[in-house]
C-alpha cells in the first residue's frame, strides 16, 4: 500500500529566496504537460480552456464556429504557458515524519515514513483529458534517512519531548525542495528528486535540527576528490587519510 503524506505548502517569495513553485494542481499540471513527449495540443485544448479560460468556454462551448477560433487562440496560449514553465524551479512542501530510537554507535536518529512509495498530491475538479489528482513521488529518499546528533544533544532533545504521563512526541517537521525530473508511465504521477531539505523540532519551522543541500554536497565532494587527486600526484597523503 502506498504511503500517503498530506503536504502543507511553503510559499517562497521573500527577497533573496530561491524561486519555487507552489504545490498546487495547476503548477503540477504544467510540469506534467512539459514532460509529455509530443504533447497533443488539439486533444487537450478543450480541457485547458475549461481550466484557464472558463469564461470563454462557458460562453462559446455550444457555438462551434466561434469555438474553432477560440481553440486556435487557446492552443497558442497553451504553447506559450508550457514553454515558459520552469522545471528547474523546485516545488517546496512541508510535512512531518518521526524519529526512531537513537543509534548510540552512529550518533544518529533514524527517520521513519518517507520512502519512494510516499507521494504528495494536489487535486482539482475533473476536466476532460486532465487528471483530477496529480501525485509527486521522490526518487532519492535515501538522503533523508537520519538526523546526525551528538549524544548529549540527543538526550536533551528526547527528554524535552517526554510528557508527565511518560508519552514521547517523536515528530519532526520537514521542509522538502522537490525538483521534478520525469513523468511516470501513468498520466497522473510525476517523479522528483529531493534537491535539499531541512528538519525542524517545532511546527513553526524555526528550530532547525539538520539541513542538507544536494548540490552543495556534490560540489564539496568534487572539490575533495580533486584535492585528493592533486595530493596523490604530488606524493602527499591527505591528513584525514593518515
């Protein structure tokens, strides 16, 4: 059974912030259309008109002569909208998950519940050829498996969440940046890559526990590999390897 997590949208529009898409049906639809090879505009124009030009559809839907002109007009608008949609901008969502028991050897909390079968979704009323619900799955959830924390901090964190009745709140709050990479075989599903994430202790997303940026990690790894190669060529062993 697919795990389902309902996402709360994080709006990113502050000065200096990275631009991002809202996790809404309209935005996911454009991502889906952009990724469809050989998109048939003629087959989808009526659905597009119902969603994005409802007044035009309502007024002319029973006038086939005027509709012929409106379809041509709408196809051009649709092509422009699909072409201008930026897949390189992340979808940003907020959700929750739970931490497992602390690993004293590795000094990490394992994270539960976020897997490749987890999906976020947005829905709309059915419109012809467009799916009423569009799901977003994640391909690289392996980067979101744990929270590093030293033992003292971990102990304080756990004890601070145990109530008088002995119950423990193991929830943590997660912000995910999802980059849509491709469409799945079914028309209502998209695949994404987690480009970065942040994990917080509180529902207000102010008490940061851990964050990870895939691009920065890859760049750091490249620099480290280059330095190791240069040191090896010079016959020097890196200090970390000694």
